[in-house]
C-alpha cells in the first residue's frame, strides 16, 4: 500500500490500483492520521478536523462508522493498519509507503550535497524530490490548509527548488530557468535567494537590463516594506550583472571620472557595436526605409528621432535593425542598442533608471559612478553622447515617460525607436506606422526564409498560406521555419493546419518564435496595469473574441461591457493605441485576423463562458432592437413601430438619414449575424426576424447581392423550421431583389408563391401587399389585362383602415397600372400617393411617387414638368436618404427629360454620374439602362460611333434581364446605317 499526500490525497493498493476512500469524512480521517503516521493521534484532534471545534452529539458514533468504512477501503480486515488506541487512533505506515517521507529524505540529501558543492548530486536528488510534488499537500482536505505540517512541506519544496536552481547555475544549464524562476519570484516577492538566482540567470543569458530591473524592484520592496537592504548574496549577484554589463566594448578608461566617460590619452577607442544581427531575410518596406534614413542622415541642429510603431509581430525590430545596419557609416562613433521590454512576455518594462545604467555601462562609465537619480543619470548620458555621432536603437518602448530620460540632445546623434504605441508626444519628425506586408512581399519573404522555390502550381497554396499568416512577418517566419526544417512538408498540408481556426496559433509557434506569446504580452500588460482604462481594454479584447464580429464601435462595445459609451470608446482607443485594433473608419475598429484568433482563445478560457454569453446576448438584443427602429424609420407609417425601453413607441433615429447612416456603419456585423443562423449563433426564428428587419436598409441602399443571399438563406431556414409566414415574407423580399436586378419574370414567380402562402395562412394584409407588387410587375411586362385583374384582387382585400404609408403604396400601384391606359388618371394617383407619403413621413415612398410623376409627364409629352418632378425627387434624396431603385430611375428620367429639352451637355453629365454610381454599387442592370440613355444623348450630339459603343455595352449588361429597352437595343445595335458609319 502507498500513500501520496503531496497534492490531493491518493492511496494505491499493492496492485497499483487507486483506492476509493468513500467520501469526504473517511478522506479527512485518513489525512489527519497521515500527518503523524505511526503515532497515536488524540480523538479530540481527529474530531476537530472532521467536524470543527464543536462536534455534534453523534460525532463519536459517526467516527466509529467512518473508521470501519476506512478499514474496508484499505482492506484492513484485522485492524492491523488502522489501529484503535486507548486515547486515539493510529495508522501504521511502512518504509517507503508515504511519499512525504521519501520527499523529505531526498531534500535532506540534496542539502547535504549542496554543502559539499557536489552539484550533480544536488541536481539529481532535488529533482527526484520535486518529481514527487503534485501540488499543495492534502489539497483536497480543506480543514488542513495552513496546518504546520503542510506549511513545513511547502517550505521544504522551496528549499528543494533553490537547491536545484543553484546546481543548474553552477552546471551552466540555464535553459528555461528564467521563466520558472520568474513565476516563483512573483509568488514570493521577499525571498532573496530566488531573486538572486533569477538575477544571475538573466545576467548570464544576455538579459542584463532585466536583471538590473529585478534588483531595483527587490530593493524597493525590502526597503519600503521591511526597512532593510538586500543581503550580501544578492548584492554580489548585482555586482556580477554590472560587471557583465560593463564588459561591452567602450570608449572610456576604467578610471573615468564621475563627470562622464573620458577618452583615453593614446590610441583609438574601440567602436561601439551593440546592434544584434539584423534579420537574415528582409523584404519590402522600401518607402519606409527611405523616409527613416532621410531623417536620421540629414544635417540638423538637434538629435534626429524616428519612431516605428505597429502591432505585435509586424516587423518593427527587424526594420529598425535593417536600417541601423545600413547606417553604420553615418555614425562613426558606433551604435548603442537597448531592449526596453515594453511588451516582452513575463518581463516588466525596463525602468528609466535601469535603462540609463545599461546605456552608461555601454559607454564605459564605472558602475559605481552611475547616479541613482534618474535626472542626474540622464544628464550624464547626454554629456557622454554630446561630442559623438552615435546611433541609439531603443527597441520595444513601453511609454513616453520611459523614453524621455534616454534621449541625447547633441546634433550628431540619432535615435531609432520601436514601440507598439505611436508615442506621439515625443515629437518625432518621422513616424512610421507599420502595416502587414503586401501579398507579394509576404510570398517573397516566405520563399526566401524557407529556402524553397515556388513553381507555378504553388501560387495558389502559397497565396492561401500567406493570407492565413495575416501577411504578418512573425507568422510568416514561423511558417517558413517549419517548411525549412521539414523539407517533405507540402505547403498544402501546412495550409490545411492553419486553416483550422482553433489550431492556428498552435502552428504559428516554434521554439522562440510565437505569435501567441507576442499577443499575450500586450494582454498581460493591460491586466497588470493600475490604470482602469487598461483593465477595460483587456476586458474589451476578451469580448471581441466572444462576439467575433467584423467591426466594433463604442455603442456596441458599451452594450457588451455593460458600461457607458465613453468608457467603451476609451477601451477601444487603448487597444488601437497598442495596435491590437486598427481604426477602419471614424469610431470603427477591426482586429487583425491573428489578433481575432487570439481574442477567441481568451474568450474560450474556462470561467469566461457564462460572462461572455451574457455579453453576447445583450449585444444581439441591442442589434435586434436597433435594427427594428432602423426599419421603422425607413418605412414609417407602414406598420407598428417598435417600442423603446420604457414602453414608448417610435424610433431612436432622428430621421431617415440617421437610420441609413447607422445601417452603413453596422452593415458588416448585421450581414454576419443575419447569415449565421445555420451555424448556431442565432436560432432560426431570430435569424428570420433579423433578415426581415434588415430588408428595408439593404433594399434602399441597392445592395442586391446581399439581399439575394440573405433572402435565399431566410427561405431555407423558414422551410426547414416550418415558418410559413416568414417564408412568405422572404419570397416577397427575394422578388424585390430580382426586380431590382431587372429579372421581372423570376420575381413574378416568387410573388405567386408568396400569394399562395398568404392565402394558406389567411393573411389578407400580406396577400394584399404581394398582389399589389405583382400587379406592378405585370405592368412592367406590359401585360395590361393581367395587371388590372391582379390589382382588382389586391384592392378587394383593402381593409377599412390603412396607415398613410400603406395607402401611399396602394395608390402608387394603382397609378403605375393606370399608366398603360390613362396617363392623366395615373398622374392623379401618383400625386395622391406623394401626399400620403409625406403624411406618413416616408421619404422613400415620396421619392417613388415623384419619380412616377416625372415618368408620367414624359409619357404625356411634358418634359419640363417631368424635369421638375425628377429634380424635386432628387431634393428629397439629397439628405443621403435615397432609395437606390428610385434614384436610379429618377436620374434616368432626368437625363431623358434634359435630352428631350435639348440640354444635351447636362444630360450627358447625369448619365456619367449614374454610370459611376452603378459601377460602385455593382449594379449591372442600372449600368445597362444608363448606357442605353447615354447612347441616345450621344446620337443627339451627332456622335453615332460613340452611341453605338454605348448601346453595345448596354445590350451586354441587360441580356438575361426583362428590361423594356432590350428590343430597341437589339434594333439599334444591328441597324445597317449605324453599323456602317465610320
């Protein structure tokens, strides 16, 4: 039988099978006896552990039961192991059966070997002892927390760790020690031995600045908290680090006076050359290099300063070292280099005093003569650099306050500074904000760093690979290293691995290169900051991963964080400041793809899910409510407006323009949410509601492709969930999208389905709307009889009371159908439709009515009055509230009216502007109609060749649609008189 107490209490029988102890009380009973094995434990002590200081009256009887149960678990039938003594209980434990005994014996042997400096034995025995440690002793017995035995064992572990670290220091086996010691130093801020060992490890692994910072931090804590200075061993370690720092090639004699470094009396001083090796493979950045070199090399009356900032892994240090290497000739007194650790995982940013000490050591100043005061040390640095031409490369700065004391003032020096933050208040003449590489440069870097050559067949997988790396140099270097080290790894296989979102950051980590660690440093810096804004920024980054949307603004983030918009804006701004977010528009932010992956990881950590789910639900409700108000603002008077919090009805938007502006800003996120129902983000019902509410915005902005995609998705969801009403709405919306694209017959078929569904549901209002739209489509196809018959069916369903907006739409349908037979009657309908639209406050329906009035005037041969109607419609649209279909038709009508009036120059300008707008929106149908009208304008100007070219282009764009001008276009493009011209 074996007993393990160094961690949770575990018992293993002779066959190696874990013994089930049968509940918390038997477990606590065994634990209290194992505190003192082979000794009698008084009953009072046992009772206190099991029941506290006041055991219940039944405690004695219960204890007998627990003893009996524990004996059965231990197979102790005769009671030879768990013995009942006159005044207590005793458990018999043999040699080697208790891990605690083995642990203590190993620790003693390690300490004895340390005393005789037998470091191999120290490392072996301390390592063997620590291998037994699984966690806090008796971890699953809360009553023993803080027990003297537990405290003693924890102290023994620390002594074993110190023995092992000391052995590894003497054996020069330092790999991984800094990280392990760094965690322990944080846990034990006053334990000088651990601090001393970490200082030595850092100093011996070229991290002297961190070692000096650690000493300062320990000294400050000891003096402020305990009123004592660090002990002799720590002081000796500090001196060793300083000596290593001073060993950098210098330009001063060892006996330099306190006033600063003094040049030697004879000979040429060694040239400072502290720059690390620049990146072996470097591509791109030619424009940025030229800008920085111009600043650093130009003549001036002060120190030149250039700042390179950007997101983690974007190549700031690589660019700085590459430039510094090119500038060696311009700075004959050499280069100083210092890593300020503004974003090094697990390392605090270097304090100005420590940074000054390292720089002055590099210049040859005796360590004993460096002032402790920051201002004095800064003045000494300026004095030392004043007569020189020296380049300082200050890498990874944390803040402006960290940098200012390090800046020289002489005209001969230059400073090249890298930071994740822009450090705008430093007043640098040149500031380069690095972005990821271009796809071409990314592929070139991957090729050079991997040592491979790409064939033509590799182009597609390479392009996919660099895109999955986010065109980020650090990620590209990791992928290149994998390809170089595994010559048989196909690019396609690496692409497959990176394509798995949940594993991507794992595959972008290799040895000392890690995208995840680089990003984690920024997040941990926020968490460790005392600034509340940084805490909010850290929380916002987690929520960005939880929401997982394309863009973020303050209103959305305030909802997710349950805070004010001002607080959310500050959090987003802080994330943008350290380049974890990119500002894609005023007040709109988006993360880089790999930052997005990292944020998802943060959001998925244990303990975060419930809080993140609540934030996501708040955000979704916010979108649903806002979108409902947006739809109500775009279609006022056509139905019941959504309610505000508090029960008021109406809209949260001041006008239609505000609603459209909100839709423009949030469209990327809304499209993702509306299209995600099949993937579980929203259930089908909420997705269908969202798509329905999104229709007015997409329709009015002319986003036909998005409209088609979402309405098809809605139809599929509605059918799979049996939601017939939603299916009918979606069919009507898809019909509208087809109509906008000129596919009238397809739209008509969809409306027939929608009418049938509304009849099945006995929804007369829905059927009335579908029939009204159907009548308008039939009129578009010049099917007069069917149009009038359908309109009659529509009007027969009209209820006694309609909202002004609904009445305006019906009047519009009546006028449109009447245009086939009686233009004056049609004009009266359109005029009344406009009046009702204004009464409803619907700019959209008013635009349509005015456009229809203009078209009718053209039909009546009244181009001047037509032009007035079209221009009035455009005035309604002027406040960025244009309905794209109406705007397109209005501008076509305006061009036609101007052409008829002989104002051909203006007509051509209208056509040109319309063509540009249609191209921007990807509206090939609108482009075709504009080309058709432009051709007529050009013919009227006498340019038959240009007219034919426009008509050929129009025919190409309109083929496959039901455009009314198709027949005329075919005739125009095949007419012999036109074709023969020229």
